[in-house]
C-alpha cells in the first residue's frame, strides 16, 4: 500500500512483486485513518467483501469505471486474470 503523496517517481522491485504475486495499491486519504480501519476489520466489525459490488474482467475496464457512478455501487474490482478470483 502506497499511502499519501510521495515522490513523483520511485523504484519498485518488480521481480519481487511478480514472483510473490503482490498487489501494489496507491491511496491518498486522510491521516490516521488506517489504524482505526485495520482494527475494525481485524475484529470482524467490517466485512470488506460486502463492499465490493462489482467484478469486471480486464476487457471491461470502461464498464467498471462507469459503474462507480451508479446508485448502490460501492466498489468495482477489475481482475486481469478472472480465473484467479
């Protein structure tokens, strides 16, 4: 997880990311929210899976982006390899 505003460019260990099948995500949000969110999830008070309301294949990226403007859609996920779901 890359949180906040960092340098414009950074070096990443691509071979490690690929070999371990890691997911690198960037986010820019408010300070000090992660400890609270992690605590809520770890205690089972938040079901993260229920927040994902749409699953899309890689060739459906445009539909996934458009879906986020629809009522009732919280989070749409694009999966490059649908067999990995």
